[in-house]
């Protein structure tokens, strides 16, 4: 082991599996569920892992085996079991303990579907399916030759035809009812191995009894807890902890299972406890789960997009089959986060990684450097942070220097959560300066408000009114943008950019606006509230200063609830868009953005597909762009209080003889795609 230096050994172990392959086909079909959003290439990864369920798995019991061992086989056609001749094992199969090849083993498999035993041979001369080291040979001339070549006698290959009357459906039904398999699955998919030989983990609740065999721990005795007086001692070596009584026959010379569960067993259903976290009688209340599930958003790295997501989906499919969940798929939407990349320095001649301090950059643009000690060429790379590549960053150092809020903002700024981020201190000043500007803004606000004289009022000038309107416009515009990126697109870096835009708008106003303007207060409050999810400590401090400023222009009354002056920042409502602020309905033709309709929020939030289409088709600029082309389809997407999109697909216009006409409209649409200069129409 590269971590501990312990010798790595390969051993044959008896371990515990969860039969996830029984749900292989439902898990594959679930990937086509229309409720899944933003799964994108993750669907391909899941499909590849599960594989096409074009065959069936069966467990054929070994004859005269007291431990109940069986051989797993996979076949495309259940009817092959009626004509089975022998079972072939690859030389690497664990049942081939002698490690010989082209031989007959002293094993036989029972075949309950035809009422006779099947011999077992070892050979490489059969077409093993992908991922399989077993093969069930059917009775044909080629397979008889293979059997004779390894030493099987013709008499061993003869059997009765008792099962020949069974249909495919009958074979599958019999297999399922007798726990011999019969479920559709790909040849490469395996059950979930959950056994781990380590101290930490959830103990597997099984007691091994010499008389009864493995017995489940009774539900009233769960959970089985790890010992607290011998932490770290392997469970298999802890005689006191292992000693147990059989729940069935009450024998006292029994022992507990010493393996613990794979941690994914816990993390594949933990989210369900959020629905009912204090329930001591059940894993969760069914009505609570039916009310809250499925989960709206799953955030995880791409390294968990196969296994963890697969196991979590399996658990949900299983619980749904028992009526505990309202749907089989546990997560509606996925957000696969990118990695934070570190800069590494690799010597060109030998591929050795060196610390940053031992390299001297000679050409930043072309990623070239030299090793200080030898002068050898060094390549600069952005790679996944790793101890072996010496490119990791100690988060505690950054926390000590900047604090957790700033670190969080630095991580979220610049790139989308789904993109990789190159960790570089050159990107820090943007966030640091923004925080400084907000802090200075709050200081100026308190200073100016504290110096107001009683009875003094705002100037009655057009300039003052104009600044008020600009603040109103900026607050609504940037709030809509930040809300969209928080709530819908999850492009948090764009959300930060929108909030920075609001900061700039706030800081542009003159002192008299800071002193008297209600719009200034609303904009500043919106700024702090929207910042709070990303920088809670910083926002809390800003909010306390905001509350301490005297001479408020906004009051906490029944008619004015925009700011809750008696609450902290997390008691505030999320900033709302004013009802008369115009929001964008973007109109697209054949994928090209052509026109923006500005509609007041009050009407905008109530738009339906048909109403939006009716409004659009009454606008002269849009009618000109459509021309005589018939409308084929339309799609409407509304993000309340943010924005909306109406996309139409048009057919080409037809001439009198039925031929398609390529008119100037299509050329205009291409120009729109390039220029992004859209016509804007205001709707009352």
C-alpha cells in the first residue's frame, strides 16, 4: 500500500453482496424518465456501467455442496437451459483451484430446469460473454467436440429431457420464485460487494451459528454498534465483541460478522433521513417521503456519477418497489461539479514532479520553466491536486489568511460550478476588492445617515429622481439575474457577476441619494441578502451595520415589508421584483434569438404558453421575421420573476408549384446569431 507500506495480498474471501442486478433493467429504463433534468452525459455513463440488459443471469447450485455454493451463468436465451450440455469455466475462475486448463473438474452443477446435473470443465475455447468467466454450452456438434477434447465422456453428456416442455417465461418464473436468478441484466454487471475488512464502518448485522448458519440480527437489537473500548482493533480479532447468541436457536457459541459495510451503503440513502430526521421507529415516515421526494438537486463530482449515483438510484428503486417512495428515481436534477486544479511542475527529461519553490518560470504564456538546481526544462501543467504531484494547496492556510467566506467566493467566482477551476492567487484580487468596496459602501452609508439634521429632506430635483429611478432599475435587473443563476441555472459565477454589477450601481450615486433615498436602502438590503448564502458571516456583519444606521427611509409596516428591521439577514425575504418592472421574454426562430419582449412582472409571471405566443405574433418586428413561413412547433419556458423564452420552429415557405423558397428571412436569422443585436419591444 502506498499509504501505509503494508504488503498487498490477494485472498479468496467469503463476503456479502446486495443483489443490485435484480434491478438492472428498471435502472436502465429509468434513465429515460422525462422528469430527469440536466443529466446530460451522466446518462451515458450510467448506461455504459449498467450495459444493455439483453440476457438473463442464473445461479446454478453446485451438487452435493453443504455450503450452498453456486455458479453464476449468463445467457441471452432462457431456453438454453433446456439444452444445456456443460458449464465451462475460464482458467482464472476461483473454482479452478488447481489452476489447470482444458480439464474436467470434480464439480457438477444442478440444473433444476431439466432435472439433471451438468459437468463443469475448464477451457478457453468457448465464447465467454463480456465480463463473464463462465459459459453455459448448449447441445451442438461444436460443443460436443470441446467436451470430448477436455476428457468428458459421451455418457456424461446424456441426460433426460424433463424440462423441454418449459417455455422461456416459465423458466424465468421458476428461477425468480426459487431465488435462482431469472432477471434481465447485461453480462458485465455484477452485484454490489459491500463487505469491508476494516474497523470503521457500519457492522453487517449477521450472527454466524454452527447450527443455523448466518442469521440476521433481530430488528429490536439494531443497530449493531462498534466497540468503544478497543477502537482501531480489527473486529475479527476482538473476541469479546464477536461473541454472540444465536437469535434463532439460542446457542451461545456463535460469533458476529466481522466485516463492516461499504460506506456507500449509508450515503446511498442518507438524504431520505432529511425528510424525517428524528424518527426512532423507522428509517423515515412514508407520508413525509411522499411529500418531499424526489430530491430537487444532486450535487457531486464526476467521480461519483457512476457508482454512488448508481447505488443511490438502486436504493430508491428498491424502496419504491416496496411502496415507500413516490417515484423510482431519487434525484430530479444533477449538478456535476468541476475540480479545483493545482499547478504542477514536471521535469521534461524524467517526468519527475518538483515543488513550485524549486522551479523558475521562464515563459508563463507557453507554460515553460526550468529546475533551479539543474537548469533542466520543466513543463507547467494544471492537474488534479495530488500529493504525488506536489500541487496541493493547504486550505487552512487560505482560511487563516482570508477567512471561509472569502475562500468560498474565490472558489465560486470566475467559472461555473460544473467547470474545472485553476487555483491561482492571481484571481484573488477581484473578490477581495469587491468585498472591500461593499465594506466601504456600508461605512459611507452609516456616516452619511448619522450626519443628517432633523427636518432635512431629499432634494426635489430631476437629477435626484433620475438617480432614484436608476437604482430602482438596477436593483430589479440585477436581482432578477442573480436569482436566475441561484435558483435555475446554478451558474453561481454569473450570479456573483450580477451582484458585483449591483455594487457598482450603488456606488455610482451621489451623497444626497445615499442620505435620503428609499431605493438606495432597498438596493443595499438586496445586495446583502443575496450575498448571504455564499458569504454568511460577512453578510451578517454587513446587516448588523445596516440595521444600526439611523434616519431610515424604509419602515417596517404592514404596507412596507421589503425590509424586516427586527430580524437578522437570514430572517429576510429574498428580494422581490417590483410588479411594474419589465422582464424579458426572448423570442427565438429556429434557434436564433430574434426579439426581446419587455413585459411588466405582474403580467409576466402569469404568462402561459398560448398567451406568450399570442403576444409575440401580434408584434410587427416578429411578423416581418416570420414572413409567410408556417409555424411548425413552439416551446415556452418561464422562470418566474427572472426571464422567459419562446422558441418557434418554422417550415420554409412554399412556392405555387410546391417547391421550397429560400428567402431573405433565413439570412437575417443567421446575421442575428452572429451580431446578437436584438430588437426590443415594450408590452404594456
